[in-house]
C-alpha cells in the first residue's frame, strides 16, 4: 500500500536542523531522520519506528519538537498494522 501523506516543509526543515544539532538526542535525531525521509517520498513508517514514536508521545520527558516529529511519523504509519 502506497503512503500518500508527506511531512510538511516546515517540519522537514526543523528535522534537518535537528540532524545538524550536536546537542540533539539520539531519539530526536532518529525521529527527525524518519520525518525527512517521508517529506518528499511515499516511504511508510516501519513498525519499529511506530513503536518508538508511540513511546515518545506517551512520555513526559521529551520536548515538544521531539513529540512533533513522533506525531508526524505516526501519522504516516500503516493503518493495517
């Protein structure tokens, strides 16, 4: 099944900045990379990344930016899973 949703240009720009930020956490960079990979393609979120993003959204310890990346990643997941 092809994914027709894409990350917004604004969120993709923020994700690119995050990947270049040496102080960004590994989880934030991982989610940012997924957001970027979905910004101009039909790539679909993997089940492992869905789990990671879901855990971020359930936790209080992550920043709003990290949660935005997680929400974007989940919005592009496989609904059949």
